[in-house]
């Protein structure tokens, strides 16, 4: 945590921008990946992260030359700007992280932005859309928490209360360790391939407790006009995980857009190509 580094930035002349806020995604050095084999996962070179800004641990969350959505998006003229967010120990919360994203949007004068939030990052995506709805063209909740005004991460995903309670009984009560690897098909966040699991372990770090305790502010009616897509990872899930039902009608009055990937939580590792297509469907619509 608190690594002093940043992700590379990919740009094109296309005015449409996709800001990928992947779960726990912070800018930090991305190690050389574990080589992969097989027709769908050839041996990979250095992994190219997607843009990042969120809470704690997975920079790029499974990015690789063969499994990273960023190159696919770039070929379709969809930039993925990078963002480095410093971690200040237990003080990190989603509002400051959201402000970093808003700051990037203003500094780079980005418009028609597509926000993608994975897992906890759903809170960040919602906060950013609340602050600058005029610059957001779409938001994607990728296996993500989808809060209402005033809710916390604990409200949206109650099982996190158990994790916070466990942290409170430890020597580091401000942070939550990553969930342990489980037997297949659960694996490590849904990842079961040994090479991928080994690489994923190098990316994991702890989740600041306050990220899950701070209420999200969603008090800007203009944000309701921003369309949204929900991508559900419908593979095996650990006991206690809750997925809220999606209303048939979006807040902007249009029918709900729901997509599904038959895989576990870290779909950017297990189904990168299919995920890329779904993201492009949202970014280029």
C-alpha cells in the first residue's frame, strides 16, 4: 500500500473516454506477470493496467497483453486514462478517491466519460457521477456495489461487517486483509488457474475499513439522467455475498441494461475478451 508509482496513460483523438475504476485499483508498480499458456492465454509480456482509482489493491486487476481489456479498448479508439491515488493509511475513504477521479476529469478536460466500477468501486463511480454528471455519458457497475443516497459499503454488502469486526480484533484494526483462496470453483475472487492465482496474489493488499463505513452522497438529481449498465458475474460466489435486484427501469426512465458473465468476481482475469466486448458495448453506444 502507498506505492509511489503510476499507470501509463493511453490516449486517442476520440472524444469518448472510458475511465475504468476496477475494484481496489490503485496506481502502483505492476510486476512482470506469470507466463500463461494455452490458446486463449498465450505467454504474456508486461501487463498494461487500465486506468485506476479506487480503494486498495489490484492495479489493473488482471491486466495482461492477452487478458487486459485496455488494448482492446484502445484499438476501438477508447482511451483509458491513468490515475494515481495516494493511500494515507486508515484515512482512505471513497469520497477522497472520488475527488481524485473528478480532478482527473477536470484537469484532462474529459467529456463523454464512461465510468466502470468493479466491486467496491461502485461507490466511487456513483460518487463521481453525482459530482460531474454533465461529463459522464455512461456508468457500468461490474459486479459492483450499487448504493443509494446515504448508504455505506456495509449497507450494500452486509457481509463486510463481519470482515470489519474481524479487523477490529486484530493489531491493525483499520484494514481488512484480502479474502483467502477457497477450493474450486470459488478460488481467489473466482480465479482458479494456478498461474493467474499466483499473479493475483502479488496484486492483493488490504482494504481500508473506512472505505466501507463512509456514506455515499448521491444528492444531485442531474446524475439520474446518466444511463447505467449492470454486469453481473454469475459464477460461483462465497456464502453471504448479496446481489441486489436491479429495478426494471433506470432512474432516467429507460429500461434497465443487465448483462451477465458466467464467471467469478474477477472477470477481468477469467473472461477478459468477453468483458472487453461488454465494455465496448457501453462505451461506444
